[in-house]
């Protein structure tokens, strides 16, 4: 069995008799979402609240799965998706990229297939980026600028490390204004290296932008500016916008007027 326990949480888990695989597997918890069923198995997410020795509650997410596998090239026969997510979280930690904090991870074989558990700290005081969109115009201009700056900078840092999230949507970017670490990335199950940095950076950014309707052209260009400070793979914001617009046209090197105009509005390119 592969097992990891963060020493910072070992005492808390042991105090509640939840420091072993069997205990975490069998504890009854309410699921926060409907179970994912597929890949020949299942996967669930539940919330767990534990009081420390001072009586202060600490919230965690407990993710459990059975025979829910991915098949990366290093594991052609399959491995639990949580195993890949755990590995990516630790990799992001190595690069100083803010994400969730792992308290416990383990997986082991069973007659039904590999079982895996991943326990992470809940991101208290954080909100997913898309929750800001409905009231974006009511936000303080300074807070708007902070969100754009920190989001663009973090995605730029990610790509400068030659890594991609591979599923980057606003719901995967968590914001906590006024915190020492104002932006974090979550759900790293599909994250991986970049083999073609420019192409993959454009793909990730264009996918991310399509889910954002609240930002003006000027705000999008500000996001690009902070991105390029951390990952200067394009010579200017204008060039970045042009390349994003070409991707939006769907045909390499050819601009289709109607779709070009729509994507030009999205990126803020004049």
C-alpha cells in the first residue's frame, strides 16, 4: 500500500481515530456531490469537520474511489485518478504554485479494484472565480485589479514551469482577497507537462476565456499583461491577442470575419 500523512495533521487524525486507511474508508460521511460512476468504478467527495485540541473546527474534503482509473503512459494498466492528483499537488508544491493542502493520501489493492483516499484541507475564505462574475461591476476597482493581476500571474507562472492544468475553468481558480496567498488552483487530476509550450498555453487560455463573460476588453488585456510578465513567451499583449483570435477562428492562419470579430471582442484586440 502507498500511504502519505502530513505530520501537521497526524495528531488531529489520530485523535479522531481517522489516521488509517480502514478508518477513513469506513467512516460515514455526507457526500457533497453525486458520485462519479464510470471507468469501471466510482468516486465520491465528502466533507469532514474535525475539532482540534482547542476546540477549533478544521474542515477537510475526503475523496474516496474504487477502481476509478486513469491510464497515463507511465501506468498503461491504470492507476487511481487520485494517485495522479496527489502527485500533481506535490509537484505544484515543488514549484511554489499554490493549490490545496494534502492531509492524507493512500491507495491499495482490493478484489473490486484499487481503492484510493485523498484528504485535503478545505479552502476556507476562498471562493471560486466564477462566483465573482454576477457582481463583478459592484466590486471595488482595487479588488478587480487584484483578481486580474493574481489570476494572470498564477497562470503565467504555471505555464512558465512548462505545466498545464488541462482543465482550467473559472471554477478551478479559487480567490481569497486580503489573504497572503490570494489565488489557488484546484482539481489537478488532469494536470501534466507541456510538450508544446506556446500551443498549449494558447489552448489553455482560450478555453479559460470562453467561460468568462464579465470582463471587459481592457480587463482581459490586463490579465494578459500580468500573464506575460511571468511567462514572456509572446512579444506583446497585442501578439498574444492575435494568436488567441486565430485559435478562435478555428482555422490555422485564416481569419473568418464573423468569428474573428467575436473573438476579437473577447480578447480586447483592436
